[in-house]
C-alpha cells in the first residue's frame, strides 16, 4: 500500500479501496453534500441529487443526477466518478450495487445515533483524505451536543412523551433504532414509538394518541407537514394537548454532518420553548 492509497470499510462493512484520494465525487445524500463542501471539496464534487440544496451557491452549478431514490445511473457513470457517497436509508441498495458492478467505489453511511454520525464523519474524512478537517468538524459537533446536554437539567430525567411522524397517508413514525430517535432522546424527549418492532412503523393518528404523547412534533421533511396539518390534528386532540402541536425543522432532526453543529442547537432551543409551555 502506497502513501496515496486509501483502504477503509464503510458503515456497512464494505471495503472501499482507492489508488489515490478521490478527485471526482458524486453525492447521493443531501446532508453529506453540504458536508463535502465544508470539508473543502468544492472542485471534487461533480454530481449531486436534485434534493442537494446546500450550500445553495455552490451546488447551483453542479450537475444533477436525479433523486435519492431514483438516480440516473447512466448519468453518474458518465461523470466518471472515482467515489460515490451513499446512505443505506436514503438510497436504494440496487442502485449502489449497480454502481459497484460498474467498478465505481461507493462509500455507504448508516448512522442511527448521534455518536455514529460523528463516526461516519471521521470515516468520510479518511476516505476523502480530509482527516484533519473531519476531525475538527467532529469536535465541533461533540461540543455542541455536550452544551445541549448540560443545559437540560432536570429535563434529562423528566422526559416529555413525544409523537413525531415522518409521513402521512399513511402515518409513519420511527423506532429507537433511528438517528431521529437518538436526537429526540438527547434533547430530553421520549419517543412513543421507541419500542415498535419496525424501524418505520405505519400507524394511525388515533393509535398514536392512545400512546398518550405530551407533545406532537411535525417535521417539514421528508414529508412537508405544514400549518394545515397542525390545525387538522388539533381538531381530534384533547384541549391541553392541542396547544402542543408544532412544526419543527426536518433538517435539524434528520440531517447528518455539518448541519448537526447548528441544527441540533436550533432544535434544542425550539423544544426548550415547548417544555416551558408545559410547566
């Protein structure tokens, strides 16, 4: 192995071997796209999905290769990437396998906790030859999380029960084996679907209310919950709870990488106001 070669296992244990640091990168994950630019890979990113919107000024001129669930494989291959960044939840396994079958290295991430998301950043730093930048970003996130946890006080033990759907028609929630659950846990909230047998269980609003949530949080992605959904839910809820239904940023809840630095802090501040209204 030469000093330029890179050999590392991704989050799923697949070996990624590169003869040299990647110079043509395609990202299939919006949150990682934002992070790649933060790590200083402006010139190396040659393809992104249509959902990759940050940083807006820099992705504006990068070729689009379809969506996260339906990427244009031929377009990706045509860009000649020496590395593709994927995610086990956001991207389909068959698309990743097609790229690998064509000889394109794919680094797949799969964090289900905040700590694992930090580990993913450090692994990305290694495969991208941006170890010092990734280490600095990881430290920023750890400091941000530590400050949030220190500010919780008694709420780290007196957790509000929370229903936080990710979809509607049908309603869908998430269990404890998910990144979003760990974010809520860190912020002092108890996910009422934590013990569900499926990672993303289908449910109904009636069933969710039977689990006696204290708060209902409606993220604006991946499903775009809006004020109309808030009003709809309020009509079927007990009066005290109807005042505790609110929209939150889906990016703050679901995005990994550099967004965690300010996103987790922003979500913590938003939910601190919710707790204050309950007291």
